[in-house]
C-alpha cells in the first residue's frame, strides 16, 4: 500500500550564483540572464519523499505550476525518483502571488485526489516568502509543520518529525494528512540516476494530444508522458488565479546598486594600521 | 470592535518570554499608527503572561488582546492561526504585523490565506503612503518594502484591497524606542473560539540551544569571509575579535564551508546587524551579505582584491593579506591599550 505523497516544486532563477553575464554595467542584475533551476529546497523535499518511500513504501507525484519550460524541473524530479509528474500551466496563472498560486495548487491537488503527505521546500530563492506551503495547507483544510529537519517516525496514520524553531528544534507528532515544508538542513539530495536520465531525457508532454488532459493512473512502472493540466481541467476559477486573484501588487522595484561611500584608504603598513586603530580607540569605538 | 483604527502586532512568546522582534514591532507600529490616527494593539495567544503583556505598554501598546488557553502555551500552526483569524475578524485592524521568525513565517501565511488577504514577507522597511492604480487613488495605504531576488532588488508591495494588510518583518531591523515604564497596556481577555479538534499537532519535545553568539545586539563585530576560509587565517580573525572584545561574524561562503556554525552568519539568510564597528576580513561583499550589515556605523574592509565590492560600502579600506594586516591591528591595539 504505502503513502500517497505529493511534492510541490518551483522553477526559479538561480539568484544565488550570479555570474558576470547576468551583471549589467550599472551594477544591477539582468534577471532574464539568470539560469533557471529547480528551487534548491524543493530538491530537499523530493529527497525526503524518496526516503519515506524507501522506508515505508509509497507513490510520489511531483507537481509544478509554471510556464511550459518548467517541464525541465519535472524531468529533474523524474531523474531522481518521482513516480508521476504534472505540469499545471495556463496563461491565466500568470502574475500570481502566493495566494493565487496556493489556489491553483489546491485545485491541482484536489484533482489528483487522495493523498497522505504533501511536501515542499521551506522557501523559494527568488521570492524567499515561505508562504505557498502554509497557504496550500490552509486552502486544503489540513495541518502543516514548517522547516522539517528529520522524519523521526512514520506510519500510514501519523508522522513524528523534528523541525526547527527559534534557537533550536522541536519534536512534534501529527496525524496524516499533513503538509510539511522541508529545510536544506534535512538531507543531502541525491544526484540524478544515470539509468533514469537515459529513460526520461526525451520524454514528451501530452499537451499536443487532443485528449491531452488525463489523470495519471500510477498503474504503470514508468511514466510515458509528462502530464499537463490547464485551468479549465483542474476547475480553477480564473477570478482567483493569476494576477486577478492576487491581493498583492508590486508598486515599485528598485535595483540595489552599490552606493559608494567616501572611503578612506588605509595603507597596509604598520604606521597606517596603527593610526587607524588609534583613531578608533580615541573615538571610544573600541 | 474598537471605534478607533488599530495597528496590530502578533506577540510571539517562547516559554512565556516575549520575543525581541515583537517589541521591535510594537515600536514600529507606533510609527505607522501616527498618520492613520490609530492605536497600537497586540494579539497574544499563550498561557498566563499577564504581567509581561502589560509591560508592552512601555513601548506604546495600548491594548493587548490575550487569548489565554493552556493548550496555546506552545505554538502550533492551526490553533494559533484560527484564534488570530477570529480576533482579526472581530477587531478589524488596518494592519497586522508578525516577526519573520520560524513561528511568524509559519502562522502569518495561513492567516492571510484564511482571510484572503495580501501578505508581504520579510519586510525591512514599512511606510504609510499613497498608491495609484487604474485611475484609483488609495490614500494612507500600507507599503511593505522588502529585498527580493537574492537581495538584488528592493520591492515595494501594496495590498490596497486587503483588510487588513499584513506583513512579516525581519528581526533586528526595526529600531526600539526607549521604554517608558510608567505606561502599561490594558490586557483584555478574548475567547479563542477553539475546540479540542483544532489541536492537531502534539508537541513532544522542545530543545533550545543557548546561542553561541549574539550578533543582533553586538556593538563590535569582526567577520570572516571566503578569504579566511582556512583554519589558520580564521584563528587570526577570531584572535582580533577576542582582542577588541567583538563578536565573531561570518559570510555565507565561510559558514557553508563548515568552519563556523550558522549562528555566526551575517546577511540576508543570516542575522541583520547594525554595530558601531564592523570589520570585514576577506569578505568580498556579495549583495546578500551587504544587505545584512550595510547599516553598521563604521565599516573597515580588509581584502587582497582591490576591486572587491565590499570596498564600495566601507568607510576604511585596507588592501592587503589578512595574515599581514590582522597581526598589525592586534599589535597596534595592544600597544595602546
């Protein structure tokens, strides 16, 4: 039998490794030049799901909401051990804030049907909001635990986890179903399996087929095609998806530019350094 | 509901002790309340704590809505979220603020989702201002200003149609006002509206470690970066910190290398600091790091690369090797002290 798990992932620009190419002459970042990657902590969430499956058995469905090119992150998940993957993609989802995203994911999960555990990364590195996980839990009317560090015990009825709290950690037990957000400290995600890369590198999505929308049965051992769903299929009301369903508006965006201070150059000599230290001492700074 | 407008702060408590960030937010709420002609109020789920809550008045809080329930002694998501949602529905505050801590970041999104409100995460600055959208002019709206894209942009977020507007705010960023111990807040008990079924999660064990470092309140910080990522150089940096009585900070690459625990990390994913003196040793000054220390009163940067971005925000720049510069600093200090 085993657990039915859903892992939510996001494709993000790699904001943590900004290389020269993505840097504009004025010192600001050209966001469109950043490579698109799977959000790092979502890989920790997937890894945790795979470990649970190895421990007690189960089935892992990975979902992502995003543009067509987000299939790339779903392939990454297939390479690592996902059993099914679903891309939820529609122009109507564009401009979604966390609340509108949570609505869309809620409808997607309800379309999948029954589940025991939902996992996602603690936060995404583009927005760093950490909001979508708790909001999906609220929309589904289930409980949540944030910042998972370790699964202590798990059965088909309940889960005991260690998760981080201010200045420490807490061990907590909760019945299933539950949503957990997973921290990077929880595990070291495995690398893609060479065998699975061979199987899935050329996998196609079903969007070109006329009867495109279908629910993966999970009957077959191998995924034949990446499932793609749109707003109509999951039954999402366009008024609460995307920009229309987003209560937050971006009023202004300012690039952070290095503001040059009046800098006093101190020569790395004994005299130079000792004069600096004495100035600081005379000013009672140190 | 009160006939006066209210700016509300969620009071986070750990084992009955009020978190510093909650006090910072009470002070900041005072700034926001002024143009709105609003009262600063607090919502405090927990157990007991009456005196501690009354003392929030020292910082300008007028009323504390205490949700007093033994089952709320420890934080868990669902009952905290539900009881706060109930209070927000009755009191209808204009703005609700949460600390961007593990607890605040867990509970605030759940509340925003239940109320279908906008929530701006991890703000570093809050304002009241005007917003124009589709020929409509919103006056006195709440503006949440936050770093995004790994600190490369600052975004101003508005939620003009949300009642209330909500935000989580980074710890250590908002300034505290000096307490006025003659003022106490009125503590009003309110019903939680919870049933036993709402308490889904059972807390089995809580372990809190005494923090090895306290960067948030440190006045002197000596911080090590990738340029100090070998044990000998790091030891030198530590020695400089010990000599002048400073706390030891670090940049993310150094923490990632495993030489120092995360408690030492300064920057967007670590602690935000504003000491009198910050000595950056071998730190290149990536934007994520600068976001957490740029407000230091004086910054000394030591780096062998004259083009390191850290020199752009430093007040004193020393281009040179740490192994040569730091011993000279230690000697100069010892000679005079």
